[in-house]
C-alpha cells in the first residue's frame, strides 16, 4: 500500500512538474500566438470584486495569450498600485477577461491594458469595452498591448492602437536610445524633457499613428541603434525614419467621449522606476481621466 501511494504521489508530482514547465514556456513569437487564436476559450465567469472596493477605481488587466512580459507586468502592476494609493483610488488587477461586462466595468474609471496580448476578450467582451470607452471611459495601454496579436479585434487594432507592430531588435535586445518629445504643449508631456535617454525593447511599426487620426507625443532616434548580426538587415527593412517624428512610441486618441494613451515602453519592470516615465504615466493618468485639459485641446485634430 505504501508503495502504491508512493507511485501515485510520484505520478502526481510528475504531472504537476510537466504542467508547471509548460506554463513557464515562453509564448513564442507574436505570429505564433496569432496563429493559435482559434484555440482560445474565453473567460465566462467574472472575477469576484468586493463591494467595498474604494471609488473611484482603476482596473489593471494583464491577460496574455501571446508573449507574456512577466517583469514588465509586475512593474506596471506595482506602479499603478502606488499611483492608486497616492491618488485615493481603488484598484483591481486581473487576468480574467469576463470582468468586461457592463456591471463590473461600470465600477471603473480607468482601464489599463498591462502588456495584454492575444485574443484575450470574446466578441461580446470587446463590444462592452468599446461601449464603455466611447461613452467616456479612460484607457492606458502599455507595450505588448500594442503588438500584432490583436488583429482579430479590428476596432482595437485599427482605431485604438493604429499602427501594426512589425518587430523589435534582438541583438542587442535592449537599446539605449534618445527619446524626443514631439508635442511639448500636451499636458501628458508637461514634465518630460525635450530629449532623454531610455533603455528599452523598442517596437517598430508599419506606419505612424497620425495615419490613424492619433496624436504622437514622443518618438525615438533610430540612428542610435547599433544592430548586430541579422538585426542589421532587419532594422534596415523596418526603418521608419531618422527623425523622432518618423518613429513615434507614445500617442493619444479621443474616441467618442473617451480618451486613450498608448506607450510602447514597458517591456521590463525597470521602465517603471525611471522618473521621466513615471511622470509621463502620472500625467497620462490625469489627462485620460479629464482631470487636466477638460476641453480636449490635447485631442487629435478632427479631420
């Protein structure tokens, strides 16, 4: 009997180890994740949110069905916990997309997509979020939330994000480059210097946010990259232009009554320790919530 229990225990332990190892495997390339969207089973049971959650409140959503930026997600979660405490907001963090239902979403003033990747929301959940945002919601999207694994959600990928992510350097993976403020008059950039240096996994896009009616706030100097190996050819193919205005990495939108801010920064938790970036995120918080620029002067100009 003891031997039997030992074998059962070993079998269960082995199964747990295999499950753990599988869970820890990298999600692969963005394209691999996109190829797997047909296998997705969306969340149906909403998470429990205490009725005593402080108001107003922030929802930080970090479900990933593509690449999972573990460190970046942890860093952003910590940043918004601290921000919520400082500003007197409640906060709820989750990977459960069933939170995107009318009753639960109505309890939040700001939604943060924290490196969300893949087909995370069902069509019904996508529509709930769109209705909420266009009716006056506030949204901040970080890094992976703007990658190319969201193509199934056309409104999000084409209207909220705009440009399509096409790749990032690998050798070296992180690059210290100059970031330049493109719109110094915008309230989000009020405390940002004209030029600063930032170390990041930098995204390249197929076009620019202005082509989608979005307003760029900051861009990077592509000549600062020093690619090696295969990246020499890749960066030449991906090149958006030598001027920071050619390669935006932060932008805003105004959709209906709602406001959005997207930043391609935030692959690593270290990004959220950089004072310049912390100031930008704090000021983005104020702007999307209409605590600054109430009249919307910082919205993209209407066509």
